[in-house]
C-alpha cells in the first residue's frame, strides 16, 4: 500500500484531471526591469525589449492603460470618475483605483514622451501620470487594483504586469513598488533613483484564479506629496497549440488514472 505522503499528491493529480482541483495560490515575483533603456518605445517592435515577456518585442500586447496621455490620436476614456486614461483594456483584467488609492491624474508637455499606440513609428506623445496625493515621506500607499476574470479553458501559464514610472515629476516618482494579492506578495521592489527618464518594472504572476484581485502599491520618497505612475501594461505567455495540449493531456491523464487506480 502506498504511504499517505505518496497518496496525497496522487489525489491532487486525480482531482486536477477530473476538473475538481482546489484553487491554487498566486505567486507574484519580479520578472525584470528596464531602466533608462527602452524609454519612449514601449510599442515599437523594432526596438529590443528586455524583459521580452511574450516574445513579440512589444509590451502591453493584451492591454494597456496610459494615464492622461491625451495629446495623441487616441480618445480619452474614463476608468474612474476622476481618472482619464488612454486605454486598451485586456479582456481578462479590469484596472481600477484601489480604495483610498489613486485620486488624481495630470499631464504636461514636459513629461517624458511615449509611443502613440495607433502610430508607434510616428510622432511620440507626452505621457501622463495617475497619483495618490498627500502621501507622507517614505510611506507606502495603494494605487490600483487589477481584477482578473479568467474564463478561458486553457489560461496562459504566466501573466505579466508591467508598470511605467519615473516619467513625470521626479519628486513624485516612487522609490519602491509592490504587487500583492490575498495569497501572494512580491515584496517591496526597490527602484532606481528617479531622473525623469522612463523606467519599467515587470511582475510575473502564476496560479491566478477567476476573481483574484491584485493591488499595486507605491512608496513615496522624501517629503509629503504625490506618488504616482505613468501606465500599466498587461501581457501573458503564449498558449500552446490545441494539439499540444491534447497530447499532453492524454499522456498525463493516462498516467494519473493508472496511478490513482493503484493507489
């Protein structure tokens, strides 16, 4: 007879194969950063991207929110009553201000330039920012929530959350970012000193379940004032071809079923 320590993993496998597996816990970790490298060219596919994420040499493939970047050809839409954003939302995620989170936004011709989504090889447009006001020095505050609606049969293995920051007022740039959910936390990620040239920070998330909510936190530096970001990008790992899934499922299913019967 198999020991209990052996039977438990097999039971989990049987449940997974039957579609009754318990919900997994999200794992949130830093995927990488791009500091003063890509800068404006987040959507030009002729500019090398690091980290590469989904491999198509652009960021925000699944969706993006560029706060107050309103000087280009994109229309402004509203995701909150106070917050205008140029956006192409992902089908699986909704971005909203966190409770006691982002409460203002701004734009300026002096802010760093970014690619215009509809014409990435044309004239760049000034970026904008969404922020929380009145934050004390060296204090973390919530900015945004990302709610996931994962209704597809074969979700991607990884979801990537990209943050555009250090694009506006240097004093308002965060010193740390953190992405956390009910069951996962990236921990505070220290950022490079702000210099007004765009930086990007990317998180990789696995084990998401339908309805999971992730909260983005930012830490204010010296002095009381605003702390904010310029945008949020959403990407995911490529989904294998159906034939690949079928072969993998058949092979795994046969193995699990055989082991379950023996258990």
